[in-house]
C-alpha cells in the first residue's frame, strides 16, 4: 500500500491517479480542508483527510510500504522568497520522513523542484551540490538524497 501526502495538489493527484490505474492500493492523504476534485474515482484510491497532528497515528496504524511526500506548500510567486515559510515546509517533510521510518515504511519519496537552479532551456542535472536560486529552491535542495541515512 502507498500513502501519498498532498494528494489534492498538482503532483500528488497525478501520482494518485496514475497509481490507481495500475491496480495499486493508494491512500490519498489530504489536509482536513482540501478539496479532492483532482482525484479520479477508483476502487483503488481512498481519500483520507488528516491534520498534521494525525500523521503519526495514521502511519502507525496503516503501515504503508511507501510514503510519498508531495505536500509542499507556499509556492506562490509572492512566497517563494519567504525563507520562514520554506523552512516550515522543509521541517514538515522531515517530520513525515521520521514518522514514516518509525512506522516501518520501506521507501520514502519526497519531491524536489527545479527551483534550485536558474532558468535553463537545457536538461538540468538532478545531482546539484550547491543550492542556488530563490529561498524556495534553496530550501528544497536541503532535502537529503537518501533521507533514511540521516534519520
């Protein structure tokens, strides 16, 4: 079973909808107030509304094999330079990673962005060693390549 956090967002909903077509059981985890309008109806897809304080209990009970963190917020253009918002996002991802590990998840997948680098018309190397760009990109680049090693 796979749990996708941020399932009502652009990336999260695409992941959920694609996985449910593959006959994979998916828990589409949304904020309490999120509208699941992007999620397609499927017997393999279960929308679950949770507050942040419920994450640990949910993971401890459901014990998903894979947890996907697509729940980054504060990416509107006027918030990309707000380092406080971006660091709060980073802390949420790392909290979810710790809960996932303690619940026995085999894999934790967190999405980065190409916001770490200046605009480019060419392919961008995914293994950048130095953060660049705005606060949003710099904060996303702090997410470790292998979170299990640091937790």
